[in-house]
C-alpha cells in the first residue's frame, strides 16, 4: 500500500506535465498562423521524396500496427498464464482507450481555424495511428512484468519512431500531430502503471511485500 501511495504523485506529475505540453503544442502549432506555417514546412521537409522511400513509409504505416498487435497478444497470453488475468486485460486495453480518445479529440473536440492555406485544411491533431502504436508498446512493457532488456527496449522505441516517421513521410499527418500523439500517451499511460504492479503476483507475495512484513 505504501508503494502504491508513492506512485500516485509520480503518476499525476507525469500525466499533468504531458497534458500541459499537449495543450501548449496544440495552441502553438494549430491555433496560430506561424505555428501552422512551421508545421506544414516541417511536413514538406520530412515527406519521403523518392518513390522507394515513400513506398517503404506506406508499408511501415500499414504493417507496423499489425506486428505490434501480434506482440501485444503474445504478451497478454504470457501475462494470463502468470495468473494476472484481470490486471492484464486492463493494461491490454490501454491502446483502445488511447485510440478512442485520440479519435474524439481529433474529429470532434479540437478545432483547426483557417489561418491560411497551410497544407490540408482539416484537423489531424493528434495522430490516432501514432498514439495507438505507442500505447501498444507501453502496454507490452507493462504486460512483461519486468523491465525489458536492451534489445527489446530498442525494438519498441524504434517501432514508435518508425510509426511517427511513416505518418509524416506519407503526408498522413503533420509533425505536430505525431508529437501530440506521444504526449497523449504520456497523459493516459501512467495511470495504467499502478494496475500492472499489484501487491502480489501469481498468488504469491512479491519481494517488496515480503520485505515490508
């Protein structure tokens, strides 16, 4: 219980800081003319210029979520086998929560005022695609129940970076959209951490709980 109480302020601080940065980014990149102009300039700079590179970006954008979903299912099965069923399902639901929130924010809540012909006019902030992929990687880490090794960490981080790049390189999203997506995950994901760190595991006391006794 003491450990959970210690986590509370950290979770709140990370989530609040991410929320503040999310709002600031939206206000600057979407609600101001210089921000919109800089965003579309970044989009033009990062768009894949060569047909082969553009095709690679489209392939990454299409296949990476499928691969990530497969890894998530495998991590969920492993967690259920460790008798973490209910908690595992809560953590595995993180990508769906983030997907729904990103979609509602992008399509319903957040406006995009016309401040000049800066790229396409409809709102694309935040990127639901990038947010869901990043949330899936976070969920995999939490379902593993331990800190991932170097190769696993590198693979997950690379997956997130590739998703962000592919969404901009294919002109599906502006640069601010993918940054906002990562900040959105920073708002939501910390709240899944306490659910993934119970006071006992597989019906047995954890080392922390044993030491407290």
